[in-house]
């Protein structure tokens, strides 16, 4: 029986292969006296051990985990509502989500808001950096309310499944994002 290759699996294989090649290519380029840093030199080993974890865990990966959690919550609600449409639960949960979103926007747009930047504008403000987190939390809370009203979530185990559904289902994308982030940081070090 043949298995079809999914995009994430193929991408992960390619990234593992390039992660294996990057140190040797940097060493070869440095051996030809090109202005690059080698990952196999003493300084390259120091950089790898000091900055390796920073290269794996960055803002993009944090955002991806939040996004996968939010997508998983929505998928969980869709698959566990058994194809039935609960209009009242949808209205209540959507109203709660819109209320929190409006409250957040009003708090950000007030003249003396702590969510504004030092210049008093939204550009480079805490609101801009924290908005993806707030939006994901609003969607999760709204979906949780929908799940409680439709009796899709009835126990603590259901709640744990509800929150972690997207991470279980799409875990390979987290690994792919970590590999991309690490290789990008390695290329920045090599070409610096």
C-alpha cells in the first residue's frame, strides 16, 4: 500500500536534509576564504550553543502555537457538535466574543490608554504586539461558551481535549516552523 506524501512531511524531510548540509556548506565556503562564518569553527560552536534555543523559540513560533490552538478549538467545536446547528449558542458565544473584542478596541483607542505606544499611537504599541494573543483568547473563550451551551464540553477531560486538539492534529507544523526558524538564524550567522 502506497502512502501519499503530505506537504508538511515532505517539507520536514527537506528541512532535515538542509539542516544537515548547512554546517558543512558554511565550513566549505569559509575554507575558500569567502567572507562567511563557519558553524564548524570554534566561534560557530559557541554561537550554536549560546543562540540555538533563541533560534528555535521566537515570536513567529509562539504565534503559530496560538494560531494552531485557535484553529483546533474551532475544529473541535465543528467536529463534536455532531453536525447540528445550535443557533442560540452561536448567538450567545458570538455576542460574548464581539463584546470582548469591542472592549479591547475601546481600551486601546482611549487617549491615555496604556496599550498605546510611547508616542501615543498604535504603531509599535503593546496593543499591536499583544493583539494576536488577545484575538486567539477571545476565539477560545467564545468557542468554550459554545461548547458548554451545546454540551460538547462536559468534563475536565473534554476541556483538555478542546484546548489541545489543534496542537495534536497539527503538531508537525510546529516542528517545521522550528526547523525554518533555526535554519534562518544559522544563515544569518553564516552570512553576517
